[in-house]
C-alpha cells in the first residue's frame, strides 16, 4: 500500500529532523493541518487533499509519483507551482487508505514480536490511533542488545500514519513505553517527534 509514499515520508521526516532549511510560512485554512514533516492534509466535507512538499522531488519524478499514487487510490494528482504534489481523493478512499496503513502497522508490530532476532521483546500493545505504544520486554536482555532500535521503527511508522491522518505532531505526540515484564516497571519512555530532535543534537 503506497510503498513509494512510505519511503518519501520516512526520508522527509529525517531531513526535517536533521535541520533542513525552514519553509516559508504558509497560509492554511482552518480545516488544514500541517505537521512538522511538512505534509498538509485538508479534510473537506466530501474530499481530502494531501500535499507533499517539494523537498524530496526532482521535476522528472512527478510522473512516477503520480502513477504510484493512482495505483493505490482513485485520486486527482497535480504538481503545484512551488513543486509540491497534491492528491485529492474522496473521504471514502482516504478512510480506506488509513485502514490499509493501520493494517500494515499491525503487521509490522506482529513481525517484531515474532522475530527471533528481537528475543527480548515479549509483546507490543497499542491504543486505537497508535499514539501510545507499550513494549513488554525482558529488561536485562533488552538493555544488552540492539532490540531498542525497534522503537525507532515504531516511532517512524506511527509518525507516517499520523501525518497522513492529518494530525499535528507538535500537539499530538507519540509515546512509546518500554516495560519490564517481571516488575511492570516502565524503564524507558520515548516521545516522537521529540526523539528526533534529541538525535539531531547528539549528531551535532
């Protein structure tokens, strides 16, 4: 489901987190939300418009991106004068897209739990909109392995989901709790997109 868009968003979030040039302030209607990834979602009465910024696009990529979008949803796709790309779909198609994204997120979570490479992770639960995720782990094994990198995967995929759902990530953050299965103690709490800012500072 829209694999091309997933890669676009992941890359975009990293670019923003690592200090890309600030965008000019844009005028938005009250029905339009824009999170710090630069994606704008305008939910009208009958249709939904999603605008992806030009940050990642070369001029000759539009045709490929248009084809990828239309392969998955019935949408009108245009390239704006500033190079951004807007695709407009019905609310029904947007709901379908979000349902499929949710299914993919659940599949990702199940794959992590079932993967023997992440042996310290015993279970992962989540709320309805993936803004709170709880990882149940074997503490010692978790802290002495690279299993913690899965929190980055979960955080990024949730940001992907929230962005296309029109959520403002500055107001509605994503929290990942890491819980010790033997004591039920929360041993770590990671908040996105704040975590990306901390990663940026560490790289400076």
